[in-house]
């Protein structure tokens, strides 16, 4: 295999390809790993707190607020309406009965919000669904015929 030799964009030194981080788009970055580290350190000094816990908390608060604003705008229901609907469903998906709070791959309990499911024709809210269940119904165009056909297919393909 051939070894690639590149010139670092910043200081002009020649390096082999193992001195560069891989770039998914087009091969290797223009700067060597050392220059990339220097840039990261400069960024941390210039922007203190960008990557720490307080920054994460403020982003999460912003996400929470944005989530409820979006639900209100898109479906016309408030956070309280959502909570009432969730209580009626025992905080479970109406299709697969998975809980709103689920375990991630590392075994931590993380909040996985249920999606607001609605009819695209009448715009009426039908309930709260797990993301995959909501996508499944949407991908089958909310069609009972397609769902029945999918059930037949699954039964025959065992």
C-alpha cells in the first residue's frame, strides 16, 4: 500500500498520513494532529464553559423549552395536556407499551419522550406513541389496508 505524504496547511511541514486525522468527507484533514490539538486548546481558552456540565444543562433547558413550544405550535396542546394524555396511557406507548422512561445501552434510565400521534387528514390527536411505532404507522401512510397487508406478510414469512 502506498503511503500518502501531505503538507500541513498551518506550518508547511511534510507528514505521512498517520499524522493526520481522517475526515469522513474527503480523506484527511488539512492540518496535522498537533495543529488540531492546538486549535482545540485555543478554543477551550477562548470559550470557557462551552463543553462543561453547566453548558450541557443550559442546552437541555433550551431543548425542553423548544420542545414544548414546538408541540404547542404543531399540535395545539400544552405541556399540561400532554401530561394528562400521558397519565391516561400510564406513560406507555399506545402500541408497544414501552415506557416513556427507558434504559439506554449503558443501563441508565433516560427519558424518551413519546411522540404525539395525529391523523394527517383530520389533524385530530390519537395518542402518544414510541418514536418507532409512530414512524411505522407514518411509513405505512396511516392505511389500515397496508397494516393488514403487513400483518399477513409477517404471518406468512415465519
